[in-house]
C-alpha cells in the first residue's frame, strides 16, 4: 500500500483500524499485522488508490473506532445476503478498506455464488 509518509501512515492505521507494526524496513517500508494477516505499507510519491478487504470480529465497533480516528465511512456497516456485515472506509490517502464480519453461514447458491473446491 503506497503512502507519501510511511511512518505517519503506520501510526494512522494503528489508531484508526487497530493494526500493529510488526517490522520496519529502513525508512521506506513497514509490515503491519492485521488479524491473522499482514499488509505492507510503502513510502511512495506516486499514489494510486488501492482497495483491500479485511476480516474483523465486530464491524460496528471497528467502524466507530475508524470514524473517531478520522476515517471517512463510505458505506456504513450493513448486513449482506451472503452472510457478512461489512463497511467501507476511506483513509487519508484515498485507499478504500472494506471490513467484513461473518454473521451467518449462508449457502452461496442462495445469492448467486458457486462453491468450488
């Protein structure tokens, strides 16, 4: 994820979305822990908006925290027919983050999906 100031971005992501810094790589890259995964933020003068989806345990609480920290809530927490409660926030660099909480185990064929194993 490109940001104009990688350290400022890391701090903001920690404050707004609850991420944690895992590893700093010189002064141009920081690996962040989010849930069971990681995302890397990089120092870049060229910004192209990126979209990312992240699992959370409580979409409503997460959205409240994000908004309080200055995230623009683009779509508020909403139940989806595929068993997820999701919201989308835009960060200060224009990246869009969708956070998704599983609320029901729904058969994919009921909403147009197809399970492939």
